C-alpha cells in the first residue's frame, strides 16, 4: 500500500486472493501426500493447514485477511501391518499419512470458489470505474 490512510479494493482483494492460493496449495500438498507411507510414526506425513489472520486498518476501519502461516496437524498416522512392504519396521508395520482425500477436495473447491469471487469483485470494480470515466 502506498498510502496507509487509504486501502483500495485492489489491496483487499489481492490479500484475500493470496490467502486463498496458500490455502489451495496446502490442500493440494496434502492430496499429493495421501497414501504415502513411512517406516516410523515420526517420519510419516502429517497434513498441513493454512491459518488466516485479520488486519484492521486503524484509519479506515476496514479489515482485510491474509495468510497467517501454515500449521502441521497433530493427527496421528495410520499404523498398518504390512510385513512385505519395503518400509515396514521390525514389527512389520508401516505408517500411512492420515489425509482425508474428500476433505482436501472440498478444501480445494472452497478456496477456488473464494478466489473466483475475488476475481469477480475486481472485474465488477473495473467495470464500474470504466463506466464512471465514460460518464464524465
């Protein structure tokens, strides 16, 4: 932002779009790692989630959203007995990533829809600006 006293629609939507892209990328990373196995619980993939933070502009009173970071889930991997697997531990177990593929697909669709909403808001703002300029 160039002027801290003015937050534009473009600033707000770009922050929201960026946050939704991070959200979509974490879900796709989880999906890509679904079904992966490891030889120990500590090495097994754990799903990640995006956290969001809200920034309130003191001057305008407008709140915006941004990605607050990424956190790793504490969900334990699934322990499965498979002694023939090359990664099986001494007791014949492998540890599979606890990724819910359906939930990740819903997460991707929701983030894509929110991103699309922000694109539509920008297109509407652009159209309104052009109509305003034409009417002068």
